[in-house]
C-alpha cells in the first residue's frame, strides 16, 4: 500500500474519531440526549423569514418622532464628489440622481406636508446670481429650505442673496467665502436662528483636501410646521 493510501485512511479515522468525540461531549453536557428536528427546522425557518430591523429614515443614527421630518445633508467633497440631500427618507439631490451642480444645491419643501416644492443648483463661481435670487424670492411662511455647498459656494453671492439666507435663520450666510463648505436647513418665518447649520472655512493650513476643507454632514429631526 502506498504512503498516500495510508495517509488517507489515517485522515478518515481521525475525522470519524473527532466527530464521535464532539457528539459524545454534546450529549453528555446537554439536557437533551437528542436534537428535536422539528424544533431545529422551525428555528431555521423563522430566522430566515424574520423581517429585518427597521432602518431609520435617511439612514440616520436615530429615529425621529411622528410630528417631525427626518433629514440628512452632506456637502460636496472638494470638486470631485457632489453633495447629497435626503428629506423624509427620500434622496432628493445626489450624484446618483445627477441633479447636483457646482455652487449651492437647494431643495424647498412644504413645512407641513413635506412635499417637495422645487429644487435646483446654482453656480456661484461663474453663474448668474439673479437666477438664485429669483428662485429664493416669494417663499411662503412655513417653508423649509435645505442647502448643500459644492466646490465654490460664494464668489457670486452678493449682499441681497446673503440676507435672504440670513432671514431663513442662517448664522453663517454673511461669512461664506470662496471654497468654504456650508450646509444649512432653515425656514421662512423662523423667529430665531436655525439650529441646523454647519460651516467650515477654506484654510490651507487645515484643509483636508488640496484647496478645500473636509466634508460636512448633518442629520436631525425638524418639526413639521414652523411657527
């Protein structure tokens, strides 16, 4: 008999011995001397058919109450990856949807129903500021405005445009500069400054990317009606 044949026999014998040892040990330490096949099959079926845990809206870290809307805003990454705006578990603007652009990306919603009113992107480096002004004017009370910057949000911003955002509750609208990162959720008729805003200045000493600060990300729950 060849050595390979002997080796195969040894392997088989070892496998059988190990299997017997495991089985005898399991039976010895178990309160049951046999496995209930029906119970085992039932547990397997239930584990496969059990619905997965519900995911929070907009993939947020925490859930929102029924009287609020869930949102997540992510700024652009340099001039490479565009921003994303999610509202009430719907991705409104993103690279995948191919509806974002350099500058300011803005989506406006009815603050009571959550219905999307309009959205657009505005080139703040070489675009026409009047396009943004026309888009922002005439927003009714109780309207929610979500904003995400990409690349350069400020070169074309004038005092009139900055005041429009300040009136919506922005703290940083008057400060936003060339290639800064800015994300914001505000509302028409808001009495105080919005708690939903992040701003990061373009600073070559602290920038994460060459010429741009790092990405900003913000999520939260906003009341369904702004008084």
